[in-house]
């Protein structure tokens, strides 16, 4: 159990830093791609928030849940786009209409 927690923490850190080699290694070692840490942040959310598109793509291809939410209700999509984070923080609902409006943005299309 402790090893799984350590792997999850290491995966989230590698994703935050965009360390694709470490992400691949941890995934080969069967780290839980959807493990979340404090406040519910996953590796995918960390990659998205820090603009690590290649890392996010690796995680999605490994089965990362694009719909997972933090404790505050934010998804990786919200983490990927500062404008969406601002809208969400102001109480705006991120619905299908808003998702359609942001389609075509390479950075966030991965999360739709």
C-alpha cells in the first residue's frame, strides 16, 4: 500500500514537471494513473495545469480519467485553461456549450 502511495506521488510530481521519462517508467511499474493527492489532484491535472501537453497525452493514452474532479470540482480541462479556471471560480458552469467554444485549442482539446 505504501509503495502505491509513493508511486502515485512520484507520478504526480513527474507529470507536474513534464518528466516524460519518469512518467513512462512509473506507468511501466504499474503506478495508478488516476491516483490523486492532496485536494484530489491527479497526475493529469498536474500536467494540464503546468502546460505539459506531451505528458498529459501520455497519461490520457495510459487511461487517465479526463472527467475526474478535484475536491473543489475542477477537471483537467479546467486546469488546462486559465480562462476556464477564472470562469469556474466566478461560478460559471462549464457545460457542453462552453466545451464546444473551446474545441480546436490544441492545448485543451486533449481533455474534451
